[in-house]
C-alpha cells in the first residue's frame, strides 16, 4: 500500500497508546532519563537532531515529549511485516540510495504545520570509534527553509534491562538561515560532539 505525506504526519490514537506503553517500559525496564526538556519549544515546527547509537534511539524521544515526534527513518522499515505500525508511529520513510526529495518535502510540510521532526544527521548508527560521524545537511537545510529551530540532542548510555539506561539530553535551539549552511551544520555537529565527550569523560 502506498501512503501519502498526510498519513505520516497525522496524529493517531495508536501513537498515543503506544507512547503510554513505552513510557512504562522505559521507566520500569530500561530506566531511561531525560534532561533539557525546557529547550524543546512547546509549539511550532522544530527539528530534533543528534547522535545515533541504537535502533531504539527514536523511542526515547517519543517517551520524553508530549508532542508527537515524526522521525525520518530508512525506507526499509516499511518493507517488514508491519509497515502500518511505522505509519501509525509517524515514521517518514527515506530512501538512502538517492537524494530523497519526497521525504524532505514531507518533513518540511510537517514543520510548516507545526510538527516535531526527528532526524539522525549521521544517516545511520555510528559503529566507528569517532564520537560522531559527519553530519549531513538535511537538519539545518529543513530548518532554514521553513524558518524553524534545530534542537540538538545527545544520547548517552545503553539500553540494558534493569540497569541504569540511556540519557536523552536536549540543548538550546539553533536557528539556521541563509543559503550557506556550512557554519550552522558545523555548530550543530560541535554541540553534539562536545557534549557527548563531556558526558562520556565524566563517567
């Protein structure tokens, strides 16, 4: 079945129900925690962008924020047995083999409508020794074109049952503008990299 941009951006009862279940699991099993929630605007379009270390990362944002978060995820997620679950959770499919303009248009449409769009600028899970991999320009480009802020985030720690779990931290917004976005992308990267290093070194 082919879905439309509206299918990915609508707020569903399934999302609300799943969020309640995930909150219970997150607190009781994985002992997740959140910091800097005050840095995420309570209304209006906003891009959340940060590091990617686990397939479960996106669940942290869903449980942390009362506002629905529409993550951009690889199109392969829709090729499993339950593509409708991805759709009901608001996952915007991205074909990573091309410059997916349709995915970008859907995400920007969401921002214009005041939605929260989540993105991992590294493009995939970081399995290297580097703190972060090079950030792609999608996050700052979407924000600049729609005049929305980018809120950087870091995820530290791991999903380990019944042990101290991951910490999701949000940082003050960045407001990209203009055509040359290199500086803004470097700023976003540095906020994430430096805070990851600080948190990891403080353990």
